[in-house]
């Protein structure tokens, strides 16, 4: 009722904003105008009061108040569809319950913390954190291949799909109807016509530009191609704020591909502006695939209402995987999103940075930090932990790019090394701590990934895998430039202004 009243008040206020000058006086009396202005003022005060009563973070609250004050009409509309979390609990209660039930039933079939010969202080604390905040199951019999070239990664995905005999499950944020997209489409159609079950969850917002014909051709061939939380009226739906940012391929429950790359020419370095596209992808074999499969099946149940976790189907979609060909490689699969009780991936970043003793290596396209993460990075650097952060040299999103750079000075001042990737565009999402822990997945180091998006990540406790990731990271640094603190301080006033303004609204990005 209150929201309805506010909407009415703002609509009246909007009319006042649109109709100006003498035309207003010709239509309305001065008394009427005064009444409308009073109502407008009351509406803004009430909206600000609601924002304050949300008890969100002070930074986010202040950002919304500034937007509402300086853009009262537009700001209200933005807040109504992007800022309110009142539907969040109702939207995802069913999903959260399903995920929890599924993963809890699955954990009984996997090793517990009794297999602790791989643990030290760092890995044990991170493992226990994920076990408690996201119910992340530990798997130990796995193989993993890291790809840092998207061309090779996409080829590996295609080869994996082509080998499928029973089913292929895919989940992507963005798919484009270009050469790369049609290459994948053609293969999926082929496999579906061969009798292979093909299920594909795509994000409705991330794929707004995807041609209807592209979708229909898949469906006509038997591919179950379904949207995640469709937005029927673009930009006018509170669902818009909660997006599925996961990128995942599972083949026959035996092999999985997880990383930051979407499907499109851009992600293979075929767009002149971006040039070479640097991304990271993990090819996983072993029991961790079942953990990823459990997450996909829970997502599938949420978007379609179809439960594939029935007893008679478990052997098909969660096959028993022999450890004969896998080595001892401890791994946890982390599923995070607005349906979670905790910000699991953000907590993992914070804990890993805090527990680090020697080194922290981060690769991320976006760097939007809350006070906790900023303080953790600064504290680590001051404590003589070597902290290196790799970010893009060019923007793909103007506001996020400049908001990210607003944190540079504070980090540089305490000894954090910040490198900008010059070879092309860096889209990799990697965290390496003390040569012992690796996190790879779909989450950027920003508040949207930590708070609003559905994300996936693999937490890996293995020095051999970490060594390979470090080698790739150091190769990236050879194609990057290190920001010199003294030189950065001399940047122009225009640049500083852009950074400051974008940082003000960064909690809303």
C-alpha cells in the first residue's frame, strides 16, 4: 500500500518535472502547483526513509540517497527495480531450499574432513569456511586442466560436447548469434538429433540480443533451451537485478568446464576493440563433476520445475566415478547467489586474503571493493605479504572501469602491485594464495558478483595446480604494465573526477 502511494506521488511529481514554465501556469493554479510540490517533497522524504530503514550498508544507502536527491524521478524508478530487496526472500526461498536439500543429500556420498592429510592452517580454515557457509562438498579424486587461451578452451569444450553419449548440460550468462555462437548451436543440434539429452540454461538479460530464430532452431531440434528468470518487461522488473552469471558445461557427468568465458566472437578475440581476450577456464574430471552437476540440476528444477534428482535417475545424472584415473586433488565447488544465507565467495576472498602469509595474486576484470576487502588487501600488504592485482588496461563498462581505478591509489600507497593488461582484454577471474590455494570461476571481484549474481567457483587445494596457475599469471604480467605510484598520483584532475563520481555510485553497479 505504501509503495502504491509512493508510486502515485512520484507520478504526480513526474508531471510537474515534465511540464514547466508558462504552460503549467496556464493549466494549473498556483495552489495546485504548491500542493503538487508538497506531495513531491513528501514522497522523496518517504522514499529516503524507506532506503534508510532497509539497514543496508552505509555506502549503498548513501549512494541511493544521493541518486534520489539529484535525480528524484529517475532515481525512484531505479531504486524500485534495482535497489529493493523486498522480493528477494520470496523469489529464492524455494530455490535455496532445493539447493540445500540437494547438496546435503549429496554430501553423504563423499569424503569428509577425516581425509585431512592435505590440510595446513590456510587450507583447513578455508575448507571449513566453505563447508559451513555454502555447504560446499569436499571431493579429492579429480583431474584438472587450466586453459588461459580462449581459442583452445572453446575447442576443448566443443570436443567434450562432441564426445557426449548421454547428456550435455550447459549454463551461460551471454550467448551471441555470431560465428562462435552458431558453431556451438550446430554442434548442440547435432547431438540432440543423435539422441543425446541437451539442456541449456541461459540468462534472459545476458541474452537479450540473442535472435529468436537462434533459440527456435535449438528448440526445434530437441534442445531444451530455457531462460533463467525471464524479464517480461525489460528494465521494469525487480528480477532484473538478480542474474545468472554462471558459465558451465557438463558432459555425461564425467567432465565439466568452468570459467569466465561466455559464448561469442568477442570472447575468442575476434573484436578489434578488445583484441586478444584473456580468460581462464578449468576442465574438471572426477568427483567434483558430480558437485557441479548437483548445482545444475538444482538450477534446472528452479527454472523449469522439473526434478531430475529422482531416485531412479540418480545413477544417470550423478554417475559413480572411479578414482582409478584421478589423482588426489582436493577441491570444493562453491555455488553462491542471492538465495544464499552468506556471501560465500566474498567471504572466501576475505578469508584467503586475511590468512595469506607470503603472496596473493588476483586477476579480475573489475575491482569494486567494500571496506572489508579493501582493508584486508591493505592489511596484507602492510604485513609484508606480496599482493599483485591484474586488471584490464581498457574499459568494457565505463562506470565500472573508472570506479575500479578509484581504489588504485589507496592500494598503491601501501605497496600493492597493480598491473594493467596490454595484450588485449583481461577477463580472467583468479585468486592464488601462498602457492597452495587457487580459486577459479565466474565471479568478478566486485559487489555485483558478490551480492546479486548467481556465481560458481572451484576452490582447489593443490600446489601443482597452483604452480601452473602462477606460471600463467606471470606470463600475463609480461604482457602488462606495472602502475608506478608516483606517476599515478600525477594523473589529471579530470581522471580523478571521473574516478570519484563513479566510486560514489559503485555500490549500485
